């Protein structure tokens, strides 16, 4: 039982770390889209992809009932 809890904590930490990385990517792409003079389809695609990844990870964290305060 102890090993299962330890593995769960480890994967919860990984999920939170990955959420931070993806959030930074999403913010960078959003800023680049906002600051660009011309509309760039590839950049918008990358921004939407990063947003979708973040939302997916956020929903997974919500399912697992992970609280960042506890970390």
C-alpha cells in the first residue's frame, strides 16, 4: 500500500511540473500571437495546441483531486 501512495505522489508531482511547462508555452505563444503584426496560422495552431494540452492536464489534475497547495 505504501508503494502505491509513493508512486501516486511522484506522478502527481510530475503532472504539476508538466502543467507549469505547458502553461509557460501557452503564455509564450499567446504573447507572440498578440504582438505579431501579421496573422500566422502556424503560430495560432501551436497556441491552440498548447491550450488544449493545458486544459487536458488541468482536467486530469482535477480528476485526481490534486491541490498545488499540498505540494
